[in-house]
């Protein structure tokens, strides 16, 4: 019995090309198409499929958010991301959302069918370009990752302290508002300075505003 596929891409000409390749194999059948994540989720609300082949950058609801929603509804549904973007951030975001595979749209017929077979068998699939990016990400030290995305390494409490620093609160006021000791506030300040790489409260305020923390 053919595996049912939902094809999600905002460009019809791209959907037509992908569909033509997929239907070359009797193992797969494209049962429906969607032009964005909203249409995809609307369809999946009333229908089940085995595999969702999805683009990342789409209007209304992108591939990352859609993949998260698909996996929350049914973790057994396989998701194969196909994108023109093979940079670290897109790949990491998609894999963290739960995608079972990720290939470039430039990969070609053989890779697409190989990817479908692989994830259909319960294994993860990444094209050569994707694997190279993933290995590069894993080889980075914590310090390198922190330097690139310091905001990701701040704890919830450190963010609380940072918001109050932006409000020009003193250590005493922060301690009182958060019901912690002044010594703990000092510790959080030191951690914030170290993680963000700035030198003082002014630097922390600039950092916070730059990242939309107010």
C-alpha cells in the first residue's frame, strides 16, 4: 500500500516538480497539497498522512511552526523538510521542531526518493550538505555557541534580573522584587556580564534592548 504524502510549499511550480518525482515511485502517493502551514494543519485536522514534505519559508505559518504543530498532534507523522536554505540556523530550527529529515531543493530526484525511503523506515535523513552543517554545529564549544547566541544561554531568573536592570533598579530593589538575596543578585549580574560579553549595566541595557528584552 502506498504511503500517503501531504506536500506543503507556497510555490505551485515547485509542488508540481516535487510531486512528479514522488509519483514516479509506486511506494508513495501525494494525497493533498497545501500552499502554507495553515492550509496544511487544516487538512491534517480531518485527515491523516504518513509523511509531510514541507518547505520552510512560507507565508502565514512557516515550516518550523507547522512541523511543531504536526508533531504535537501526531508524533508518528514523518516530516521531510525541503528548502533552498542549508544554513545552520534553518537546519537546527527545523530539526529541533521535530523534522525527520532535511534536504536541499537542489538535491535532485535520487536524494528525494532516498530521503523518503529512509524516514519511512524510521531513520533520520540529512543530505551531505546538511550533515556537514550539523557536524559543524556539534563540534562547536559551548563558549563559541554562547558568543553567537548569548540570549539562548540566559536562565529565566537571569532574564528577570536583566529586565529589572533595564528599568534601572538597584541591586536592593531587584532583590526585594524577586524575593532573593542581594548576594544572589550580584551573582546573576556577574553571570549576565560573562554570558553577554559586556562590561557594565549600560552594556546590559543595550544588549537587552537589542534583543527585544524590556
